[in-house]
C-alpha cells in the first residue's frame, strides 16, 4: 500500500483505464487527506512488552524474525531427492536482491559437501597451457562485483499448459533469483591458459555427483562470464555452487555450472545430456530449438498476486519484477483492464543489465473484477510477447524459456487468481 | 591429485605471459600434466573424441541394465519412476504429448556414453567400468531398434551410430556446431 498526497482528481491523473495512475502522482507531496472516508480512530496505543524488558543478545550468524517463518522456499523433490528444485517466495519479498537462503536451487544429484582446500579448477583442451587453480590462487586474482539474475530455463513452464495452473508467484515463477556476485572474470583465466585460434566452445563441468556439464560459447566466456566466489558478500552458498560457480549473466541457469571444477576448451559443443535431451524446445513440427541461451525479457506482478488478496476498493501499489537476459529493462507497462490499455510503471533505479528490476505503479481499484498484467520491453527493443504469440511460434510442448505475459484475475472479493490473458 | 611442476619449467612461461597480458591476473595457474587431465577429462564429443578403450554388446548390457538401471528406468527402459529410455519414435510432431526417449529424441549416441559414465547410476555415479558403459549404451541402442542384437559398441562404432532424431535440432545460437 502506498501513502499518497491526495486522491486522483481528474483524468490527467490516470495513466490507463482500470484505475492505473499516472507516474506524475508520485511526484506530488503533501498530507494524505483521507478522501476515501473518515476512518475510525486507531486502537489505543500502549507500551509493548518488548520495550519493558531487555532484548536478546547478539548472534554469530543472524536469522530472520520468527514472525517471518512463512518466508521460505518451497521444495519439489521428484522420484529422487536432490534432483528437484526449490523456489523463491517473490510474493513475500521486495527490492531486487534475493537473500542467499531464499535463492532458488536446482540440482541433478544433490548438493555436494566440498572442502575448498581440496577443490581444484582445471582449464584444458584447446589452450597453450593446461592449468590448475587452487582456491588460494584464485583469491589473489583481480575481482569484480556485479548484480545478475539467474533464471532456470524451466521457470514458468506451467504456463505452457493448455489450462491455467492454479498457483502463486512462487509456485509458477519461483525459479528466478537475483544476487550480487563477486569473482574473477573468466577471460583472465582463459587468457592465462592461452586460447587456440580455432577454439569456439567451453565445456563447463561441476564437481557434484551428476558431474553436470554444459557447452558455453567461447564468445560468452570471454565477454561477461565470471568464476563467482561470493554471493551477496558471503561465500557462494553450497546449493548455489560452493566454493565456486560459473556465472553467465542472462543465460539460462542450467549453463551457469555450480561447483565448477573443469573447463575444457573445444572447437564444437560436446552435446551433453542437458543441451540435447533437456533444455531444448520441441515445437509442433517436431523440430527442436537447441542452444537457446539468453532468458528473454519477462515480467511478473508480485503484488498483488495469488495469496495476497486485496482488502476492499481503494488505492494500491501494483509492483513486480522485470528482467532481460539480453540487456536492461527499458520499460514495463501494466494493464488493469485485461490488456485494453497500458500505463508505464516506474522503474526502480538503478536499472542494471541482466539483473532483476523492480517496477511499481499506483492503482485505484474500484472493487470490480478485472485482470492485471505486465509487459516488459528491453533496451534491444524486444517486447515480452503475449502467451498466444509465444504458443503460436513454439507450440505448447517446449517446456523451457516461457517468458510470455501472465495475468492475475482480481475477483470482486479481492481474491487473486492465475488466468490466461 | 595434481602434482606440482618445478618452477624452472614455469619461469619461461611466466615471462611470455607477463609480456602478453595487459589486464591479466597474477598467473598463478599451475601446469596440469597429461595424466592429471586424463584423470578428470570425462567428456565425449559427438565425433567420438574422448571415448576410452573398451567395448560392449547389447547382451552384455542387459546384465548391467538389470543390475544398475532397471529399478529407476523400468523393464527394458519402459520408464518409471524416472525417465523412459525406449520408444516414442514418431511421437514428436503434432500436438500430442511427446514421448522423448533416448531413441526418439537424443541426437547423438555419444551422449549416452558421456552421461551414463558421469552421472549414472544415481546412487553410485562413475562406478561403472568403461566396458559396462559401452555395453549398457549398446543395450539402449538395441532396445530402440537402432543397432542389431550382436552389434558391439566401442570408440570406433559409437560415433558412427546415426540417431533417428539427429537432423531435427536447429541451433538458436549461430556458432559452429557439428
């Protein structure tokens, strides 16, 4: 809920039909006038018990308030535990950075318990010098810090289903998270090994019990790839690749190999299981799109969303997350009338490339049933497609890379439900 | 695991690197010996590079499969609780539910060897011998009708196996692929 200076006065205050308010509204100042009716007096203010006795002592590693016990990942463990995923509760978070304990997880045979002193990174193949790096050695390299989202290639896959699957933001879109990553630019290490002129690909392999491996274009490895050692200031969490992971900003999460132990430089892709039988998009003509690397522009509304019902007509803030694996989010439009009209949302600065971007827009809900949706546009001019367009191009059996516009139906009761638009 | 090489060998290299690097690092990578690399390099390329010595037949593979694979992948690769490995050819086009198996979907036979050796069985990955991996690869190819009952699979024959769905993959990324 936002606190606003005054209620919308005239047509110039509205950014689109359905009650979406112009961005100018945010620029005004003043005192909330209580125009929606005179509220009853607040409950009497008393001195709370936590002010009349000493609080708890310090702790060596902090935890969230016990009143936030619901803010947790949800876990899907299919037939074999450790081969599933856990999802970020975006409807219970704000800002853009995902806390480390809530970053989504995906692994193919559990989380390895790696002793960093025994961990090595091997770079070999089409290089002049095959090299081994210890953690101590990497710690002495120049580092860089950048914010980046990681999205599983299978995030939002439920939206390929013929009928809308009931679920909340976490269940439907929880396989995307965002962190500040710090590590060594991969290009520095590859330069040290010395690339063969005919090198084109890099096979990245993890030290987990799946020895998960993917082929990465050398051009990406030399551009903005990083061997990430830190996640939001602390060492990368075990489930996110401790002691090091490959960071490929904007690319599908599966390629950003965790527990990185080996990089083999090759002339052609290795055609690993996860770049052939999985993470390929089967279309209706029987052909499959392979090597579909960047996660294209996408947005989701986190507030309101299923589970976060509206409490009667009035002024609300519609907020959400947008991102593009190809660059920066340039614009997010929001519709509150089923897509008939759209108003531009405010983007939270700084807008960073290949990172989550928070968008917000004020909305005067009149209490009638409607549908909310958001549409991201990136700085390459790519417009988040409608679901109909995406299905027409790819069919409904692609599983991966679903990034079309999603809808939340608002019932007159204030209940929010996933619908197709 | 990795052996340290004498600094005498590394010193001339360091001079070359320092003169070449502008925004480089401190050059702390230690040379990896061919033995070190061989111990870790388990990648098999689609043209067969990386395949080890050894061989196996479908008949030998059946024993391996029953012992290590059937509990998760079902009788003769029928699937359940985990992925179905056999069948599904002809199910990919159209709006029907596709049955994506090794036989119907996987574009390269080398991927079977690469994946089984590195990741399977789930409870004891990298425990199978190269002969066992070749044999179970041959068994899966035979169950899918891709090779004959008596065809042996080894480093020579595996990359020559033409998978039914190989030509139905389009690279979205424009870079050199096989």
